[in-house]
C-alpha cells in the first residue's frame, strides 16, 4: 500500500509494508520526498529510534533508474545539454 500527498514544496510518497498475519515481521514505512532539485528517502531505524535519510540529486536518481535495467558493469551517462 502507498499514499501520495502534495505539500507546498514537495510530493510525499509513503510506502506502507503489508503482510498476511503471522507471516513475517513488518518493516517500517518508507517515505520518499520529491523536491525540485533532489529526492530524499527516509525510514525509521527501529534499533536506534532515529530516522535514516538518503538524499539523491536528480542526476543520481536518473543513474539509479537506468542502473535498475542494466546488466553488471561500469557505466557513465553522457549528458546532452539542449
């Protein structure tokens, strides 16, 4: 399950873990904050009771998106300035 909310300066997507009862422990929700210049992914760490955050630039996010569909190897994206 997930939710989508539009805030003033960001779109917030929350991924909510679901499982059949007694099949496995649930994971903490993943919150994705999409800003104009970056994307931040947050998840509560139940061991430390702290929120873990990872910030991606838009270029890093593009590389991640491409990497999910490529085989093992080294790659460099050639930027084209329009």
